[in-house]
């Protein structure tokens, strides 16, 4: 009898190495509850992609730096990972993060591409610290990922772990006051109209200052 996806996962997650382990704090820190279309579609896409490459959960963990337990839960649609975790998976698999989110793969046009976003368009991704809206989701294999984010966090303690990825980020404050926290620098306070470009390899976190949530537009490289 052919094994089910869950039976395969259960066998792969037997405690035979540290890579399998349990979900890390950063992978659990900002979750979207199961049942959302995005989480389910992305999980199915990730599972199909892993199987097409004949990778076990442990292979995925070694290739992406995301624990096998986290990969398993993502594939089952039990939680939606942070953008940082998704970026690590996309980088490890050498695919576009938007394709991973949407669960589709379109042929890339070699030139002349254009994507128009209305005020309320984009693919929404909710976490405990931010409301993210991924812009231009119709374009695949982008060299940058544009995101419009409302930062709901008020203190660094709202983050279990700070974000980090092998990318560069440009951030522009649309409204409110944003504080960029970094392991390498003192907190940076940015007002409406101000911006910063920084290396995301350094652990960082964002918080809003005051009663109003800061809204930012940011671009993350997909190098």
C-alpha cells in the first residue's frame, strides 16, 4: 500500500539527528493559524517541490537551514512562517519567494515586464508583529521583493527571535515612526519620508513608536 504524506513525514521525523529537532523560536515566533488559503497552498507547493527533488525533510533542513519539524508543519498548512523563514527556504531551494507563496509557477518573460498595484492589492501575510502585503505577486523570479507592511510591534520583546536572511533591505517610512533595532547598531528612529538601506544578515527587528502603527514600504533583494 502506498504511504500517505503524513506517514512519510512521521517516519522522516524520528529523532536521529539534531537537524530534525524541534521548531526553533524564530520559526514559531510569528505564526498565522492554519486554515488560511495562503498557508495551505504554500504548504502543498513546498511538499510537491520537495518530493520532485527527492529530498527528505532532513535534506530540506540541511539545504535551507530551517528545521525539519518546521518544514513538516509548513507543508501540512499548520502555520505560515515569517517572511525571513520563507526567504531562507527560497534561497536554499534557489526559487522565487513569491512562487513559493502563491503555489504557482509561470513562465518568466525575458524583458518588458510590468506589474501595477492598486492601493489594496497584494498578497497578505499576517504575523504577530506585522501585517505584510506582498506587492506584484503576478511577477515571478523578481530580483527584489516589494512589501508594504504595518508594524504592530511596540517592543523588541514582542519578537522571540530577531529576523535575519542572506539579503539586503531598503526600507522607506510611509507614515508613523519606525524604530529599526540591530545587533550591530544602536536603535535607529525613522520618521515619515525617511529611509534606510541595510544588510539583513545582521539580526534586526522593527517596532512602531507611539500610538499609531508605522507603515513602511520595503524592498528585499533576492540575490
